C-alpha cells in the first residue's frame, strides 16, 4: 500500500505546486487559498496498514506510517478495496465503493470537507 500511496502523494504534490506556480491572478489566489487551508492531515486506514498524508503550505506532501491524531480527512476501508482504488484511480469506482460502504470518508473539520474535493480530483 505504501508504494501506491507514495505515487499518489507525488502526483498530488506535482499538481498542487503546478497550480500555485506563476504570476497570474488565478495562481496567486490558489496559492493564498492553499496556504490558508494547510496543513491538512489525511488518514488512510485498512485492517492491515495505516498511513497519513500531511499536505504542507509550500505544496509538498509528506507520507508517514500510522494515523495522525487530529486528521482533517479519514479514509477507512478493506485493504483490497483501498489497494484496488489506488491502483485504478477510477472515479466512478471510487464513488461506487463509497456509496456502497466499502470505504468510508469522514471529514471532521471544515478544511477536510474542502480538501476532499481535491482528493476526488486525483481519481480520473
């Protein structure tokens, strides 16, 4: 699971930094919003493994083992389901497994509710 999450983190960092790059008004607004929302703590938990992402103000994304004690987003699900989602990154499948309860996403903070929109964008 670690390698799939690491790849997702690298992609999220690349996309986040690309959105903040540049002198355009849009880039400056996105940078301000991102910095106001971060850091964001995102737990991923299965019955076998658990990790957390920290989305930093500078656009970097850190993946660490274990759960963060004060997460903004929690994703829990069966190991096989989470691995399959990470490997396929299929948006319709993501929505289906969430709707059927095979994975659960909770957002205990306002930051988490806003950030989960970005999470969904990572799935094509």
